[in-house]
């Protein structure tokens, strides 16, 4: 049983090294509030794809989640803890609507 455990452990380590990305390229440093996919070559796990200063746009420092419907970003927040807030933000970083 001990041999089987060590074999499985060695196999997991070997597979993880074999699947590791070895040709990772440094990601493009986008300016603040640039949105959208950039033409990266060799993106690695955890690479920055886009940024948006949501706190600066909405004034809400308790943002909870983000969704994209194909045309706008929808961001949830808890501005003053009294109710949930929903922000609709255009891809260029313009605040379109605030729902309370």
C-alpha cells in the first residue's frame, strides 16, 4: 500500500511538471480602465487581462462581483450596507446606470 501511495505521488508530480507552461510571456501592462481582451501570446495562470478602477467610477469600495452581458459590465456592491447596489458600466469605463 505504501508503494502505491508513493507511486501515485510521483505520478502526480511528474504530470504537473509536464503540464506546466514553460514559454510564458510577460503580459502587456494595460493603462488604468482599459477593458477587453489584449492580443497576448502565452498567457499564464493569474496573468492580468484587463483592469478597471471600479471604486473610482462608482465610489463604492465594497464591490462583490462582476458579470459581462456582451455589451456592458454589471457590478454588485454594498455602498452603505443598507441595500444591494447594481452598477452598469460600459466597456470604456463610463457609469451608465446605478440600481438600488
